[in-house]
């Protein structure tokens, strides 16, 4: 088993936007538009310190999807690809805190973007209404992974995480969903043997 730290930053022109579900209650007689204007920052995902984080499961899903899309063949395994090995043999250890110029990002650092979204959240379903989402135009983060299956070589992992940043992305309106958000580039990767 090996630990891996991936140092990444957003691809220029590709911001990160969050859309976390929240259960903030409506105020008495508050309209949907006023509710959206009041609660848009509640769509941020935060750690205990109140800093913006990329959820670990978003990172896990990004690398698993990239492994599927790449379809790299496993040597001597009769045409098997690494897809299943990534699903069971790569763990995203923790949420990744966003920083910019060494400073942790908070909801107050978010810019707001207003889009016309489907009222029920289902694409192509009918009536469209304005929705507000938090956007972070520049960020960097450290993703921590634990690779538990030694069949996943360093080279295959690095190729896959780099592809995840370009063809999959993270967050709302990411590349995987046909959007322009959430793409990232890998600056460097550090490896070490897992220690209990």
C-alpha cells in the first residue's frame, strides 16, 4: 500500500463551483428568489474550520470515472482494464481544502454566478428559474489518496489522475457533464509507503 499526495490547481478559465444540498428553512412569506439570494453561500462544502473543501467522494468519483474513460489494459489479464481496480483499490483519504496564495478559502471568497436552471433540478424537464451558485475562480489543493492494490502502478495512477483533471473535473457544471468548470492540472505528486 502507498500514500499519494497530489498537488493540483484549477486550469485557467475553469473555475470550481459548488452546489451542496442544504436544508435551510424558508423565512415566513419568503419568495423562492429571496431565499436563493439569502442562502446561496450555504451551497458551499466546509470543514470544521469553515474552509471550503472538495468532498473526498467527489475526488474518488473523478478518478474512478477517469479510469473507466481511459480504459487502460491490465498487463496479462486477458483484456481487463484498471476500472475495477481503481474502484476497489484507491481511496480518497480526506476532503481537500482549497487555498489561494497559501490562504484557505472561505465562503466569503466566493463569487456568485446566476444561471437559469430547471425548477425541479432535472435537466430538460420544463420551467427554468434563476439559481445562484458559489464560484471560485482560482484555487489550489492537495488531494490525498491511499492505493491499496499494488497492481495499480505509479505510472497508471499518475496518468489517471491527470486525465481526471482534464476530462472529468469536479463540482457543478464540470467537464464530465459537458461543462467548463472544475478542470484541474496536477503540479506534482508525492509518494510514500503506507505506515500504520
